[in-house]
C-alpha cells in the first residue's frame, strides 16, 4: 500500500517500510525531535546544589582539601 510520509511528503510503500507512518528513520526522528524539543522548553531541567545529598557534598569538599595538601 502506498502512502505519504507526513514529514517529507514522499510516497512510500507501507509493505516494505518499518518506520510507518514515516518514510525513513530520519523522518521519524525529525517528527519525534520536533515534539521533544517543544516538550523540553516547557520542562526546563533545574540543577540545584540542594539536589546533592549531604554526604556527597562533604566528600567533594574533603576531596578538594586533600588535593591541596598533596600540592603543598
Ligand atoms: Zn519522509
């Protein structure tokens, strides 16, 4: 069965296409990418230092101090 790719409007044969309804993986990713990009803008990830557990923060701090002692 012939159909049109919704991205590039190319005519494709659905019986030989695994990326239905797209003509290729590239068009499938383009469609997904457009959707994901839109989603990404609204849910901007926030990286906060508060997210780091107290133990990890102390380990980072002590690690830095130890490095300074080695230099001196
Ligand atoms: Zn296409």
